[in-house]
């Protein structure tokens, strides 16, 4: 198994086209992992309390538009 340092050096030596292919692949992998973790957190109820608190604050008028209206 290669070390992170070895992988980093190999990436630095990639031709431009391969570098961008790797970047796109890593970006997609990251997004897929993020989506998986979010799904798991939602299904486990981990975000329920946070969502309920946010809705409570919004309904009580404690929120503002995002991004804030610039004048």
C-alpha cells in the first residue's frame, strides 16, 4: 500500500489530462460519500432535533433571508 506522500508525489507527476480526470473522479467520490452520510444521518434521526429547532426559530420570526438583502 502506498503512503499518502507517495500518492501525492504521483499526482504531481500526472499529465494534465490525467490530473483533471483524477480531480473529477475524486470530486464525484466526495459528493457520493457526502450524500451517503447525509442519507444515513437523516434515516437515523440524527438531524431531526436540528431541523425542528430551525423550524421553530423560523416560525417565531428569528430568521432572516439568506443571503441577507443588500441595500
